[in-house]
């Protein structure tokens, strides 16, 4: 059921390669009803590691990258040519793109951005894009915050976690944030965390004994972190699982001690993916209406770490090791 | 966090003792505002094992039985004397009672039964009582059944599981039931399970490969069973945890392989206890209105296994080993 995955981090230049051998004729390449984009920014996210495992078979197989083919992920670009009358040259679009300087793609999944709030385009890969939606959709749908309750947010300085901290503080929650460096701890405090700690130098059991118990745990980590949370969560607590970064690298088998508390303490544990259709149905419009405006006003802070396209492999390793400060974004072309 | 518990089964005559040394004067014993009951039936349930662990300390300590004192659990009795004008001699009551032939107890937690449906009194410890409520409350609140979906119900021949099978079939679900003997498999089929299997003689992975995937898993078992369910459940599946009988006896630490699917498949895992106040608020009236009538009509079948009071220790071991056929009920006095 649970295939053995290649353990460890990707190796830039070896398992992830910047390939300069391909070319494209921008004037003549056939569009087949789609569009030609000049790519501006591409997103680097931890879940991409999960598409780099051993090939899986059968009905439970997770989508995998294809060996020898470009990676893909959410990105932004400017339309250069178009076979679809809904998209005109000059339009700025968001979509799931191949990691290439110029992309020919179907227009089916593309979203045209009007950016009425006049925020930097790259924010649409960050607080105004998928990570912001992950935080906002999951927070609204599952956290069911009650003022004064305590939430522990993991990877609290990251693209999703930092938005969560701010949403939780706006609702009057007491926020405990965790991350892997002193610099990230400082950032979590700056954006409002009541308690912020470096999980690499902190005994988390002791910390939660003092600062807990918690009512809500937002998990991006899995394994030991999830198990500790299960030990320090109040009756009727809620656990939201939006990632399992420790498992992406090191496998998902783990000897949990505290799972029994799901029953014992009447907990709810919810996993979700930002692409689950119900979430966008429930919260998509509210997100598009509220979040870019909050960003423009400075009421929702976020950080970006931009990396040149040719260092994509290094950027991915940084994200998987938690070394990035702010949302990791590849700059393919600033002048899209 | 997770204390080591004494492993293994209780030993009748040694760790559970039928004590005949106590006596009571029915005419003069002071009631202190409460009532004197002649106890008729007492319930034996798996969760009682969980109150027989090593003493725990601190804020997470689960309630434990006190060494040298009577066990307690849900039971029935007839009022003999009363200091409370709401309870009269002759009233039949349900409550949380000490395991004694005669009990002096506060009337605060007692419920007077009128039994308008004229079902056997003992049913109020079974389908019309706590096990029935566990099935009904949990089913209505968390299963959110959609016709045609597949549910796997563990301990499907038990007091809770057998009611669940029948509720699920009434809603048009496809039901897979599991239990630990051929006799129980036959009973599950008799009450409507589409697929019924003996987990002791079945490769569950293979069975679910053929009969699954499942949409809903109702867990009374934990550990390997829960992990297998996590491997065979569809996207957006629901897992309801209402017990963890394998953990009661053998500890709760287990190396889960498939927990990652909570996130990967957008699952919801909910633990609950029948005593959680919201459940009775939502479903208590509907249960009292519907279930005794369904039982009286024969539309909701249940089985009871009655044991004389002096063999209480053996009855508990039978329940923990899954040897009982039907709800385990101690007969203290049929003529209450």
C-alpha cells in the first residue's frame, strides 16, 4: 500500500537538472487552440518532493513527475500569442505551468489576473495565490476558531503558516508558532504570534506543558510533531493536516503513541488539499475579494524569497530543508 | 504522555473479585437525599478495561477504577426507597451505578424509564441504551451517509456494530462488517451486511482490494485495522473512531504506515464519546422517539448475552476477547 520512496533530498544537477538544450520559435510554434506564454514567476513548494518518489502503480498512485520532462507547478506569465479569444496578448495569467521560459499550454486551466489591488504580481504565487488560499480556505472551513482558544501553527514563518498566524490573531486566538531558525522566530513574533519557538532548539513537550494545552493544531510536518500535538490537545480539539514535510523526505511510517486520544478526547482530524473543489466553492470569492486588498493595505504581511530560474533545484532543496525565508519563487523573467 | 498500562486481560478472582463480605440494611440505610435501588441489570463494556490501567496523574489522567472499590457502569434498577419526590418506590431507572445488588445513589444522574414501547427492560442497556445511542448518535452526526457508498463496520456483530449495520442498510449503504467468529459472520449477514468476514481468518488487505475501496470506516479496534482502513479509503472518506479495543489490551503505540492519507486523500477522522453533550442535544430526542419503537416492531434486531452477577469478571474477559455473542449484560436480579 505505502510504496518505499527514494529517501533524502533531491540533488541539483543530478536529480534536478537545468536543461538549456531546448529551443522554441515564438512566431511559428503551433498553439493548438491554446496560448503561448512568457513565463514570469514559478512557485516552489514542499509537496513537489512528493512527486519525486518511486513510480507508483494502481488506483492509489499519486501523480509523479516524468523523468526527462520539465517539472510543473503553479506559475504566472504574460500572453504572447493566443488561439483563444478569451486571452489576448498582454494578458497576465495564473495557472499550472511547465518549468520553461516560454510555455505553450491549453487555456483551460488558466486564470486571467486583473490585479485591481495593484499588488506585486509575484504575490499571486504567495499570499494572494495558492499558499494564501491554503491558509484561508483551511482556516475558514476547518479551524472554527473561538476567541481565546490556543492554536499551534507549524512552519509558522512559511508562506501558508505566516498567513495563518495573522488570520488567527485577527480572530482573537492565542497563537503558538513554530519554525526552524531564530530569524523565523523573530518574524513570527513580528506578525503577531504570542509564543514563537525554534523547534530545533526547543523541547516541544516542555514548551506545550507550559504554554498549552492547545485547542487547534495546524500540521505541515507530521510524525513526531503530530504525535506531540495529539498529546497536548484539549478535549474536542481540532487538528488540520495540510502537509507532512517530514514524511515527504523520510517516509510516512511512524510509531504514534497518542493516536488513541482522537477517541479519548473526541478530536477531529481533517486533511485537505487546496484543490478540493468544495473549498473554492465555499471560500473562493471571499478570498479574491478580501486578501489582495489586505495585502495592498499592509494588513496581511508576507515574505518572498526569489531565486533565479537556473537555480530551481537549489531553491527546492532550501524549501525541503526549511532554509527559505518567505515564499520561494523562481524568477524566470521580471519583465513578462 | 502515554503511560505504560498493565498489559493483558483481567484475571477473574484475582484482579476482578466477586466480594460477598458487604451487607446493607435496606430499611435503615441513610439515603442522603438520593434513592435506594434494587439493581436488575448491569452493562459490561470493552471501555471498562481502559479504567484498569496503571494510575495516571496530571491533567490528562483518564478516570480509573479505585482498587478495593466496586466497579461501576451503566445499569438499571427499581427504586425501593427515595428521598427525592421525583422518584417513587417502584420506578424503573437507568443510570451509572456501582456493581452492587443494592445501591444507594444520588438521583441526579438517574433517568426514569416509562418504556411505552414495552420492550424488555434489559434492552435499555443495549439497543435502546448506551450502545444504541453510540451507534445512533455517531451515525447521524458523523457518517453523513450517501446512498451507495461503502462503509466498513468493525465489531459488526457487537452491541454497537450490529445497530450500525442496520442503520446503514436502512440508508442504502453497502455494508462490509467484520467480527471474530463464523457465528458472528452469520449474524452480520442475517441483519443485512452485504459482505461479512472473520478478521481472524481473512487477509483484510486482499478482501478490501476486492470489495473496497471504502468511503467510511467505523473503528472500534485501532492499530492495524485502522491502518489498513487508511490504505483502502477513498478520497474525502470519513473515519469514525468510537473505540480502540486492541489498544485497551495491548497498548496504543503502533507504527502507522498510512496516516499520510489523511492529508493525501482529504480524509476526516473523528473521535467521539457517547457522553459528549452535543450529541445528546442533537440526537437524544430522535433516538428516544424512534429506537424503542423500531425494536418493539422487530425492525432493529439485537442480541444480548446475559451472565449471572457473580461471573462479572468472566463476562468482562469474554467481551475483551470478543467471545460474547450479543450485548453483554449482567443479571443481578430479574425480579427488580
